[in-house]
C-alpha cells in the first residue's frame, strides 16, 4: 500500500506541473470550455480524445501566423476572464461576446465572428414567434451570456440560466421551459436539423465574438489583431467559417467580401452525419468503447487527486483534533472555529476563494494543488470530528493508568490512546474518502479536467446523458471499491488483534 501511494504521489506531482509550466516563448496558451458545445470547441465524434471546432481552427490559423504552438487549457466558461488574470493562459476564446462591461476588464481583439441571437422552440409550439410572445412564459439561456441579458431586459419573462445550452434544450423537451434564446451557431448545430425543435422569429441583436487578452499584454493584443487581419485578407477565416457552415451576411458585410464561394461545409456535414445516424446496438457499444481511453485518463486524475487530498485531510484533521482535545483554551478554541467555519461554508466557495482570491496576495497555486488544498482542508474538518469521537471513546482511565506507570502524556497518547481511537474511526474515514472521491467533481470550476467534466463533454457532444452516465457511474464505483475492501480488511485485522490481546490478559 505504501509503495502504491508513493507511485501515485510521484505521478500527481508530475501531473500538477504538466501544461502549466511552459518556458518556451513560442507557446500560446489559449483557454476555452470544451463543454461549450459545437461548433465552438467539442470532442471529435470520431476520436473523442481530440478537440475540434471552428474556434480551434481559428486559434490554429492565428498561431500559424504568429509562429507559435497552441496549447489548450480547459476552464469553465464563466471563469475564462478570471483565469486570464491568474495567468493560467494567454488568451481566452469561446464565443465571448464583446460587451462594454467586459471591455472594462480585458482587451478584446478585433471580432473574428459576427452573429445574432435565435429563438428556438419545440416543433409543436405555435404560440411563440418573437420575444414579446415570451412574456409570462419561461425561457432558458446560457448563464452570463448576452442572450440571458436580452431576456432579463425584456421583462415579464421567467428566465432560467444554464451552464450549457444543451441542458436548456433538454429542459425544453421535458416541459420545464417554453423556449431557448441562443447564439445562432448553437441553434444551427443543435436545433435546425433536429425534428424535435424549430427556429422561429427574426434575428435578434448583433453579437461580436472577440479574443480576450489581459490589459497589460498590449504586445500580444497587437500581434493577435495583425494575425486576424492576415487570415481575413487571405481568405483563411472565410474558409474556416464556410467549412463549418457559419458564413453569413453579417460576416460578408464586415469583411467586405460578398463574392461567391465553392467551399463546401464539409465539417458541418461531418457533424450532422455523426449526429443524425441511428446506431445499432453493436455500433453503440463500439462508440462507448472508444470513450474508455478518455474516461481512463480522467479517472486517473480523479483517483490521484482524491488520494492526495485525503492524505492531507487525514494528517491535518488529526492535528486539529489533538489541538481541540488536548491543547490549552486559546488554541483549542481556534480549532473549534476552524471546524465550524469549514463545515458551515460550501466547498465550492472555498475552492473558488483558494484559486481566484489567493493570487491577489501573491499565492498563485496550480489548479492541482489548489484542488488538493481545498478538498484536503475541507475534509480535515470532518476527519477532526471523527478523531475527536474516537479519542473520547477510549476510557480516560487508560490515560491515567499509563501516566501512573511512568509514561508521559505524549507517550500515552501515542502508544495507548491513538492506536485505539484510529481503529474505531476507520469506517467513517473510509466513508469520507468515498464522499471526497465524488466531491472531486467540483474541481472542474478551477480548470481541473476530471471524470465528471469529461462526462459532460461527451454527453453534450452525443446527446447521450444516460449511456455515458452509466459508464461513469461504474467507473466511480470501481474506483471506490478497493478502498472499501482495504477498510474491511483493516477492521478485521484490528478486531483480531484486539481479541488476541484480550485473551492474553
């Protein structure tokens, strides 16, 4: 077991620095949310381990002009701009609308795409044909998007916000909302071809997508703009957009390019072919098997993160428990305060504070170590209470007897009290590890790509939340089972040792 933990620790130390410590100036780190859906960035239906999308192609074209190597960094969509100022990456590009409030925080490149908002309803819905028809009804939109702002500004509409538009479409099918307001590319890729939905009304508003750059990075800002100019004038930008079936009248006016083109929408057609064809049982099984390498890599991250975090929780939790029970009042009160504050506040908030707030004080942790510290310190509070219960379950007469035999208090604690207490708390500690394993899914908000995040990627790409969900649930179960078995073996061993010692007495 010790060797296994050492191997995990070495692997994870390597993992924690991977992709975040580039010294090569030729690298351009760019961020997006791969759960952001087609056609922006999404998993290749043929090779799920690869990211594709029109923004992936645009970044590659820009990097070619700048003679740089693109390196993708995953982040939540609504955390892309905060991540810029943590310096986790150089630019952010993921359908970020150029708005006045965002321009106060970042530099935006020249627009690389112009589009509009589109209303989507169910095929049998005939009452809704405009924003005005949504008054008194429920509508969904991407959280913190321009679509959400338009719905809120209209007034009288019950607005539901979503982490991804796919979830909004699913809620519409389930009857929870009446319509969705989404960017036109999303409507094209998820609704226009689907017989369950239809696009209604006229184009709403005008959206300009730009690349977000830190305000102080003016040199990079100028380089990016020059690269966009070059790919626009060379026709490369139009070629990319036409391949994804995204060229529109707004882009034709913006780039002053109203010429005819013979570039077929090959990438859009490939997407439709992957989505529209019904698979038989064995083809579906083959698709699920193709997911396993991606899920396997994510499972290693989840397992390693959980093991290291639990080690932190066990060690620090024991320290807090000992301070609470045996330290003098000023220190014991601090231990109580720590336990109550940590247990009384959400883990998600703690992770966000550690990741996004600490850098303002000069503490800039990698996503891995921010996740380890967040999970470890959170669960340490629970472990401290487990240990306290274990310590109090050992009769106080044993401490008195040990001291009367010449032991110091620390010797009695180490040799008499702690071994018994730790044996008693083994089952709840194991339960907490299983809980931590599942709570590790929260670390996706701080750019960690673990098992649940990968599930969301793939399920959104294939509209298959059930089948892929079953696979991921089984993987979580398999990850936890060895530790449950280890706990039972340890309990059995300790119980045998206890029985033998009692017989000897």
